[in-house]
C-alpha cells in the first residue's frame, strides 16, 4: 500500500492512495441549519432541487446510512435529504410506558448519524471535487426519550474553477430556502470517506494547518458545538436570524465600517463577503488573509475557540483543534478609511 501527497499534474488533488484520489482542494459551502421541524421537509425539497439543477448532471454515486454500500446515483436519492424530517419523533399513543421507552431507543438508534453523501466521477472508490452531503445527528441522547432534537448540516463542493458569481448566487439562494443557523462558502476539501478515511484526514490536517483560508469542514459528531458557535469564517459567511440576534450593536457597526468587507441581506440572512475572491493564505509565509481576519475579529464572540471534548479525525488533538479555531487571532489586519462596502442583494 502506498500513500502519496500529490504535488503533480492536478493542482486540486492533495492526496492519493494506490493511484486513487483521496482528497481534493475545492470550493464548498456548509450550511448549519436550525433543528429540524416538520415543515422543513418542503424547504429541504426546494434546496435539494436547486442543488440538483446545478450539480445533478455531474453526480454518479450515492452513499447513505439508509442504503447498503455505494450505489449508482439516482435523482430520487436527493429525496433522502428532505426525508430526514421523517426521522423526527413521532407521537407515541396506545402503548405502555415500557413499550414507549423501547420504541424511543430503537428510533434513536436507527436515526442518529443520518447521512446522505453523493458525488461525481467515474470511479466509485475515488474522491471527486463535486459532491453533496447531508448529515444529521441527535444531540444529547437520553435513553427512552422520544423528544430528541435533530441537528442537520447541508454541504456541497465544486472545483475551484467554478465561476464565483454563479457559485455565490447558488449558495445564497439555497440558504434563503432554509432555516440557516450559520453557513460559509470558500476554500475547503472534498473526500469520499467510504474508503480510506485516514489518508484524506492526514492530508487535510497538514494542508489546513498551513493554509488558514481553508475550512477543514469537520462537523460529524460535532454538530452541537458548531450549532452554538461558528466553526470558522470564510470568503462568504452567512448568519441566520438567531445568530443575527446575538450580534451586539458595536458588532453591526464594525461590519459596516470594515474597509475589506462587503455586507448585505439575502432573505432573512446576513451575508458578509471577505474580499473579492477566496484566499488560501500561507502560515509559513505569515500570510493570513486580511479580510478573513477582519471578519473573525468582529465575529469572535460567535466563533468557537475551545477544542475541549471535540472529536476530529486523527491526527487532530485538542490543542491543534483549538489552535486552528483561533488561527486568525493575532493576525494583522489592514486598517483603512471607515465605511465598508455593500454589494447589491441578488434578486
């Protein structure tokens, strides 16, 4: 078995194993949603249809917690995303208390860690830059409790060559369909964790620690922490109504006066754009994207800063998780005249 960190012909390919791509650098969006409610099914249907229209022709493979192994992609596979609402607790009637407890435990066991992961490419065992992923988990499981809360994340990735204006529009329109807690769009990674998680995880760890403009995209089994706090800012940072309500007046003023930032509203969401295009940065050259550092400085009360109790894939440890979360602290930002920019809200 050979593991190779790639520096060759395909600049998007960061790691491979035995000739199979394992990790790509990509553009991607992560939308952390408010806990699922019954009327979210229609919202997720509309969002899935929007993503299918944009990415569907490139999709080839589906892996889902409700399917055996990797399957050929079918357009109806996107129904698994909106179908996650069916995993919500159902009223328990006509049963003894013991039967209700047993049914609740079985329901939690069957529905926790619900995943749908769809990607492109000709090889079902290789990572591909184009993907859609939905993940939902129950936070704070209590044995016998039928009133559990389901926390979802919707994410997708595309190649770095994707037109930025079209991608930004796709993300903002998709976010406007949903009840977003927070989200972001920028440089990140695409892996196919059905096969060889370790190679992708090690390459992601090394690359993300050097390039601060990349979001590691860790959220599996971490949804609770990244529901309460933003994992990271990025080129585009989106705040939903709940997060907007948490902003202090001085934070709102600061966002409008930062010269490197553009702010606007799309539907109920506040959108912050850090510069004209995504930036990778390079820690080895003391290059921390200044616009990203500006957003991080303003949103620091809402951004996660502690690595305690978080479980990321090896070789991440508590100390390195915390170092990554706080990587923009102390980074220099450019000062300039008051009065940040505002970009027109897409219609």
